[in-house]
């Protein structure tokens, strides 16, 4: 039997490490006459993998009767399509549902099935019938049996869809699955009433709260836990059905491209690799970029080497008003951003145009669209030069992230802090407290202001083990049930005062350098040891200075407090996050920053590779710009490096500790990549 696994950012086939770069092609949406021409066009772009949905309701031609060989319609000939991909040398990723969505009628299931939610016994029974018949066709073609099918996706963006199935699930008027789950969770109705501050007599009366709200936090948390449980249980049921009927290759599943509606930790723990869906607005405007970076870094915190099963390539017609027309250059820019921030591989969705999908490199009959095609070919070239799984992140800064953030509590502040870091030119990671994978020397906490007790305990443990934990203004003082977080309250007393200083500038000093920090709010601490002051200012700011003196009681005041814990510390800083403050914090704790770019809107990120460093520079601006880049070679352990443009492999410059700058020109909305080779 041939061996296959997803490992360290590769698909490993019998010991051979393959980079995952794939294109989506829906065989059944095209005349089989063009299949071979389309496959040749995909091969022309340098791809080894193809992905396709399999629509249940297209192949079910009658109750319990299926056509996978084209006896009723040539486009149903899945068997022949698989053989053709084998002949052409492709590896195949199958996404057979039960749900596929795919801008397809019912999203995949037949009419008699979609009236039931996914976990309903009647849905599962019909799904098993479909899977049993499907597996008769696909099992012999698995890579483990010397075939070309390498991955199976379970369902698609698994969700409980309360807007459709709320009544069945007990989320509306009548009790249902939710009430069964909540009873199993609490056992005693009095315990639930105590946590929820309610007075129910029986679990059948319990109502959920589906919107994030501090006022109803306990019941909202339980709703989200129910949703996580539901998705995980359904995933296991469908996974086990595929295993029952002969599937023995790796399973994957995908999640929505907005916010964090599914718990990818649950998927990962159940031996199903969670893939991202990524759709962005044309040329990735700034706010869209921030949200994308945070989501990608969150996935990296869970799985280390994330993949995307739906990586935008064109767009569905109904989404065009939101994304705008997708330009050819968008494919390159978005792909390079994904590589820059840690995506290990992806499946372009869609690679081949179809009935309701546009802006792809290949059209419906296999013709190549030159402008889109050229951008894709460039990405493939750079992808293989970079070898994404080989890049090791050396970032020292992380943002603390909990399930509450994933559920919408405080996520706006996470995005705010992320934006401030990017504007400061500081790269960062997401630290997910439960997984405890990506840490860093410095961990920044900005939200939420209520915590699970386990997360508060994790923060203290991080400090005890050497991390520098920084809170802005104050620490969380209550758990999700409104109870006192004693481990924090005993450690740090509430701040002395919080004042609104309007347009305030606070001066902080460290290592002989002054940092002029803009803030609206200032928090003072008793016995604080981070001292700020105001310098007399001229003109319009003079009035602010006088107001500040009266408000905070003098020209010098404590705006920060350090508490040593184990080999690390907890620090409270009573100023709003700003680029200057974040630079001060890194200087104060001596956290290394390896690159400095002199142009706002040009982002930098550096990775360590096998025998070199890889530097990304992204111009997010709408105009071309020249930039000067300062490299902190001593912090990288280097004396002298040769800068090589990865695109054309030409030498750009030689940089040493004395001449630590190099200059380059970057086109609008584009990314340059460089090798840094030690000399």
C-alpha cells in the first residue's frame, strides 16, 4: 500500500514531499468533449493537483439510484474523469459533500434531504446511502491503492444554519437538540440558572442568545459551544462513514472566509486538517488586508502550516458588487500576500471558468485568458522558488487571542491593535491560548475584558515562563460569569485614575531616545515605574499642555507598572495603542525588530530559510514608491549579506553593519521578495 500524509506544509506521497498548489475544475459543469483540453490548460500553468466538488443531487438520478459512469448523461461520468486525470498525471482532491454549496442547486443534497439539518437522523441515513455508492467508484482510485486521489474534503463550510433549521435545533419556539445538549452540559437546572442569572424550571424552557453581548455573555458562550460541538460531531459522523466504506487517505475540511464561525481546533483534534477559504476585495484594500492577516495568523497558531481549499481565483457573479471586478493583477498581489503571511499552499477556486464564475485564467472550453494566465504563471514560479513550508517565522511579538475573540467579543480591538502594529512596521503573530503553539517573547493583550479562568491562568503561566505580557490601561478583572478573577485582582490593584486628555501627547524615554506617544486616554498607577511627562508645546497644542497639567496633576506621572512574575513579567501601560507606543514597548523590553522601512504603507516581513533569509516587502499603497530598508544584521547574527531579487535572481546590493541600508522601487499594490545570503 502506498503511504500519504499531510505533514509540515507538504503532501508527502510515499516519502516524496509535494508542494500543494492546485486548481478547481468542476467536471460536471463542462461538456466532457472539453475535459482533456481543459486539463492540458491546467497543466500548462504548472499545477500537479486538481480539486473538484462532487454534487450528490446531480449523480442521484432516482431514489437510491446513482449514475457515476455517464449512462444517463456524459457529464456524470466521474469514473472516466478520474481516469483522465490519472492519464494526465494529476493528483486529485475530491470534495464530495454531502454539502458542496458551489453556487449549485440545494448546495448538493437532494430535495428530500435539505428539509433536515445536518445531524438529523434522516439526513445522516440518506448521506450514508450516497457515500456508500460513491465510494464504490472512488475507493479503488485512492493513492494508497496506486491511484491519484490524495485528499477527501468532508462537507463544506460546516454550519448549523440557525436561520433555516432553528426550529429543529431548539433555537426558536420549541425545544430540540440544543436543549438536549445544554441539559447534558449542566445536568441540574439550578446550576444553569446560577450561571445564566435566570429562573428556568426545566431545560425545555431554555432559550439561547445568538448575538455577542457582554450583558448575556454566559448564555452566548453556551450557544457558541453548542455550535462548536454540533459542527465537530457532524464532522466525525461523516468522516466515519467515509472510513466505513473504504476511504483511507487524509481528510480535510474547510471553513468560511469571514470571521471565525467554525472551531478549527475541533476539526484538527478529530484528525481532519482544517483548510481556509479566502476571498478578498479586488486589490485588497487596507481594512480587508488587516482582517485577512489576522485570520491567516490565527490559522498559523492552530495548525502551523495552513492551507486554503478555496483560494480566490475569480468570483461568483452575485459577489461582484462586494468584491468589484477582479483584475488580473489581483491574482498576483493576493497570492504574494498569502505567501508573505504564512500560507503553505492552496487550491485556486475557480481555476476554470463556468456558468456563474468569472475572471479565471481558463475559460469554459479550455481557452487561456492571457492576462490572468500570466499572473498565475508568475505566482507558480515564485511559489516554487520560495518553498513556503521551508520558511521559519522569527517574529518575537504575539497578540493574545481567545475563543471569545473568535466569537466576536473584542475582535474589533484585535483588528485595531493589528493595524497599529502594521503601521508601526512591526510584524506579529496570534497566540491562541488553548493551542499554546506560537508564543514570542512579547505578548500583547487588548481584548476581551472578560476571560475564561483557564485563559487568565495561561497568561500567568506565560509570564512565569519568561514572557513579557503587556496590558493596555488595565487587566481583565472578571470571568465570563461576572465573577472576580482573583489571580489578577490579588496581583494588581485597580489603577489610580483614568482621564480623557483629548489630543494628548505623552513623552516616554528609553535608552536615550524620546517617544512622543499620542493618546486620548491616560491611566495612572500607584507606585508605577514607567514615567511619562509633557513637554511645553507651542501654538494649538499649548492649551492641551495646560489642560494636561491640571488633569493629571503635574508634568510627570506614572503611566505604567511592572510586576515581575517568575522569569517574566506583567506590565500595565496606561496609554492607547499607537505606532510610537508599540515601538517604545519593543525598545523597553529589548525585543528585536529586524527590519525598518521608511515609507508608510510598505510592510515588511522576514523569514529564516535553510541557509538564507527571505525578505518580503509589500507596497499596499495605490502608487509606486521608492523605499529604503534598514536591516538589523547583528540581531540576525549576520555580518554581511548579499541582497538578491528573487524574481530575476540579480544581485541588488551588499549590506554590512556599517552600511545597513538598501534601496529599491516597488510598484503600486505589489510585492518584492529578496534572498539575504550571508557572505
